[in-house]
């Protein structure tokens, strides 16, 4: 297939669904790790089309959603410093943290700017030499190479008022943490497409080997997801879990070596702090000591205060796959895209937002 509409072909979709129904004889619980897949599944009604044997859960693959309040509080504390411009992607601005949000700080006079790329943040730093520009870097292995490139570019161009607050996270370690917790028993994982374009499919090999859980990397179009589910069901029915790629046009087993080299030239692995999951060993990225002059956490003295969770919001449980948006008493009643109480409603990739927007059945 060559064109995007071909990945939405209804006739091929019907054939794939018929094959999945025919193949699926035993209960199988699948988790889509990535927020992009959560949206695709909800938008195209895939959950409702699958046979009852297949249960679909959403995982912690929305970078905005998994950013813990403690980390958001740091961004807010930075935005309150004089002569500091905080730059970040749009969704982050609206996420309520412990006591405020970046949007609120901006309303109170703080200089918080939405950018579309790290290049925009570098331009702001260049145009405001008397101020410090901090980029709030959230995202997985997909976005970290771009942020790494911005740090190198700042060095090459002598931009010494550009800083990064790294809240990047790594996917395979948190998958391991979820599987180790045993809280949710999974039979298969729909592995993220964009992350895998960078890291490849090999980092998931421990999952079938150590946990007996099937893994297939998926693209984001409806036929991509159905193809992925079909491959997962085949593995589960045959009792032969392994790592496969259903997104060959975007992902190679070895990943993108250029992006990985860039990422690990600037960042090193550290523990990551995930909303609802807590500290996960080796699941975060911090700037290497060679680049510490760009590290906002090292350069600025901030007192973000003790983190506080929003009462009634169950985003943490939803991100672990143990609850769904419909289990939240605030869903739709109090919490909606106009008045988001938690990040899963703020982010365009959040489960609550997808469930609200597309009325995704029982949210599972
Ligand atoms: Fe949090 Fe709102 Fe989702 Fe409830 S519906 S879990 S309050 S984001």
C-alpha cells in the first residue's frame, strides 16, 4: 500500500476483522501502550468491532499524562522566576499540577510560551539574550533526539541562555515495571509505532522471553491496528509469543541508529518518575555532565514544594490499565476538555480525552 486512504479501506478492514474473529478462541487481554493508538482505537471504533474474547486496555504511553505532578511543579517554579521564559508544547500548559498550572502562571504574569519545536525555543533564547529560556522537555525516545540536537545546536551557535528541563521517559523499562507489578495480567502488547521507529523492535525481546507476553509494533491507521491485533491473536492462539513488526514502513528491528547516537550523546539514563506508577529504575533521561550548563535543574534554584495529587482524579490508575475513564466519578460530570481536572483529559492522546471525544464504549 502506498497512500493513506488505503490504510482505511473498509473492505480490507472487514476481512481482517473476520480473520481475527475466526482465530480468536480464548480470552486475550491486550494493552495498547501508546496514546496515539488509544486515540486511533477510539476514533475508529476498533474496540467495539473486536470479538468479545479480546479485551483492550490503555497503557502509560501519553507523555503529557505520565509527567508526574512533582515534575510539573518544577516547570511551574521555573516559570515563576524573574527573567525566565518557559517554553513547552501546547498540552503541557493546561495540565493542572499540585497547586497551579503553567497557564495560570502565565495569567499571573509569568512568561510561558507555547512552541511547536525546539527550534522555536532556540529562536526565543537568541532573541532574548538578557533572559533565560527553558524548554520543558517531555516525551519518549521519539522526541528526545530532537531535544538533544537543540542542546548541541545551542553549543555550536553560542546560545548560552538556553536550558532544558528534561522530563523524558523511556518505554521498555516502564513496560517491565507494569509486568513486574502483576497488577494487570496481559497476553499481548501493541507496541508503540513512533517510539519503535527510533529504538527498533529489539528492546522488547525480554517481554515474550521473560513474561510470555506477545508483542507487535503497530502503525496508527485503522488497518495497521487491526493487522497488529490479528498478529497478536495468532501468537496468543499458537502459544508462541515473540516480537513482530506490523509497521514495516516505519520501523526496523535495529531502529534509527543516527537518532539513538544523538540521543545518547547528550542524555544518559536515570530513574524516571511516572504519574501513577512512581519511580521506575532506568526509565528517565538526564543531560550528561558534559552538558550540565544547559540543565535547568542544575542551573536554577527552585523550590517546587511537596507534590499533591488532584482529589478524585484517577489518571494514575488509568495509566496503569487498572481503571478506565468511566470508572472516574468526575468524568464528564466535572471533568471535560473545557475544564480538565487531570492530564488524561488535557492531552489529545489521553484516554479520558479520547473516551470523551469518541464515546468509546465502556472505555476499555
Ligand atoms: Fe482525571 Fe478527568 Fe480522567 Fe477523571 S476524567 S481520571 S478527573 S482526567
